């Protein structure tokens, strides 16, 4: 299992909430994210996703295959950090992207390919919204 250090002296071991494989730590501009060594899903601690949403090139941490929708699959998973049952969420701007969110520690889990697709659409949506906002003025 991969160990990550959150604060000096504190070590945690995370396993993937979907496939139970060990998670590895990946870094992007001083932001550490956990990635599954098997299925390549991504675990974001509270606000890591929001910070990475603002950084160009952050989608490079998502090395998994392209996201594939599977609406029939209902999987109940527990948070890898605090072990609370997570809630299935839908990206309101991209309803084809479903991810899991922890109601206790506010971490989120994206399947492989979902964060990359989320980032691609978020950038396009930003410019679309900016264009429409300017049209209304």
C-alpha cells in the first residue's frame, strides 16, 4: 500500500474505494492527489479538485482510459479517508459525469477519465459562459 503524509508525523494508507487497490500520490503544482494503481481512479481531498480546476494542464494527472458512462451500475462505496458511505453526485454542467462525494470530509472520487473530461468541458463552459455574459451586457 502507498503511504501518504498529510502533516509531519502523520501517515495514512489509502485504498481505492472502487477496486480496493493501493493508491499512489501524484503531484501537480504542489497539490497532491491520490490515484489508484489499478483502475486509475482519482481521490481528491477537500478542495483539491476545485484548486486543480483552475490550473491549466491539471488534467494530466488523469492517466486512465477515456470515461465511459455506465448508468446501470449502482455502486455503493465508502470514503477511502474516513470510511463514510459516499454519495453519488452529478456534475450539473455535465450531467453525463457522475462522481462520488464524501458528506463528512468533503473528498471526491472520479473514475478514470472523468476528471480529464470534466476539465475539458469546464474550460469550454467557462468561455461559453463568458461569451454569453458579454452578449447580455
